[in-house]
């Protein structure tokens, strides 16, 4: 069976085409690519098949429907396509950022699901509307195509009230649904399961801290096989210092800036989301550039690096306390998977827990980066959010047919 996974943004669409490989959750990638600059001049689509050169076409893409159609045409090209026809597709899986409290797991898309995603757009105004555009485009082009929504927030719905409620009047939660939701859930859940498999122990018997460290970053704590806390909050702005996002702030800071500098809410939002984080502290949003600056003695880069490391260490320490211990700390995503310097610095403060880093294994980006004598293990696990979406889509489509 073949599944197309779509991540639909405001001006771009990314996709991966998978074929199930027999085992549960096992897939091979048949093609991947995307559409760029939708509704902007210079728009294009591309497709890359394993072992082949990338196909790239400049096309006028005025909207998401045109972009999705162009992707389908490229995938079914008689000469270079990965599909003979769209009838080979069993379904389409969509990444949806915010499911609010409506979804604790992935869902087959119908009218009620679409309405719930639309309702939750107030909680993710930059993400849910373009996610819906992708869903609507597929429906308009192929109304009989099964579609599945996989939510970034779903796995964190297992958090207890003490973890997700804020110290605000209760009606802010009961009426306005202001609470911690958390994000990167597809990634956190995937690497937590992989960690249990790697350690040959049941997931529900482990205390796991997962560190998804990319340009955006978050941590999550898993106890009893469930997410019990996570660093992002109502929005993806909360938590650790990120590439351009500020992370945690004194809640009054935005109000103070608005009052004293006469900036609007929209201007402060842009400051915190686009001009904050590593970029705000040292002028560089890419961790590789920050580390390069550190090597050259750039003091601002050192400050940014120290804040980043310190933020992560604080969350690990807090989650270890919340779970009364930790069995394994997992690193994933771009920085987490590929940067041994960051991992070593983060883990340097946890010898008191009995963690012993294997520096050779860490430098080689091996899966297990702690020594045999280490009481707390640490793993590096490649995340594959698209494959999780493909697996959930296939499972729900099969269940529907029964």
C-alpha cells in the first residue's frame, strides 16, 4: 500500500511518498519533494526519487489546490513519475499542528474533524489554516481519497492538570482553553518508542526524557508510557531558547515592551518569534554558525550557547525530579542528532544521576552514547515524523476497511 504524507504550510508544501514494506510501521520512500513560493512569484515544484536526479519545474502556483495538483502530476509523470496513476494511493496523511483537546490520537478526516481543526485555528493561527488548505485541496481534486490528520499536540493530551494548567483565572481554561498543549508530539512519541526498543525494555516501565533539538526545540517527559510534561506551552514559543524564538520569558516582559517602547502586540509577537532566540542573543540562528563563532572567540555566541545549554539542563533536571528519576535521555532532530559538542555539554551536569558519557561513541554519533557502567543511559535516535504519519494513516485506513 502507498501513502502520501503532506505538510502544508502557508506558502509551501512538503511531501513524501511511502510504500509499506511488510512489517508494522516499516516503509520505503518512493519519492519526496514539495512546492515552494505558493501564491508568490517564482513558484516551483520538485520531486526526488531515490537514486535519481531531482526534478524541478517552475510553475505558476496561485493557490494550494494548484500546487497539490502539480505535485500529483509530477508523481504520475509517465516517464519520471513514482506512480502509474493516483489509484495506487491508499490515502493521504497530513501533519496538523494543533488538535486542541479534541484529539488524543490521529483521525480519519471527515466534516467534524475539519470543523475541529478550524475551531482550533485560534490556538495556531499561523499553522492550522494552511494545514486545512492542504486537506481541502486534496478533497477538491480527489473527493474519494481517504485522508488522515496526525496532530503535533495529540500525544501530550495525557499530561495531568498540574502540568498543563496555568496560574490564571479558571475561566481562561474552561472557556478560552488556555493551557499547555505542547508540540513536536509525533517526534517525541516516536523516539520514546524507539528508545524502549533499543534498550529492550517495555515503554511503560521506563522514565524517558526526549530532547527534540532543531531550529525549534522542545523536551518531553514520558512516564508509564505517556507524556506527563513538555516544555512548549499554549504555543511553540515557550520552553528552551530556539533559533529565532525566545523561549520562556517573564510573562510581563511583552506588556512592559509594549508600554515603554510603544510597540503593538503584533510587533512584539514578531520580535519574540522571529527576532529572538539564538538570533536575538548573538545574531546567528543556526547552531553551526553559533559554534563557529564560539571557536573564533565571539562573546555573544558564547552567551547564546550557554543559555541554550542551561535551558536544556534545567528542563532535564526538572523532569527527572517530576518522575522521581530518569532511565534514559534521548537526543533527536537536527542539533540533537548531529552535534556531539552540544550533547556533551548538556550531559556534563548529570554525573550526580550516575550518567557516564562515552566520549568516543558520542563523537561518532552512535546510538548509545553512555558507557556500560552508566546508570542513566543516553541515546541518539533519528526522528522520522513523516513515517509516523504514514504509519498512522495506513493503520486508520485498514481499520476503516474492516
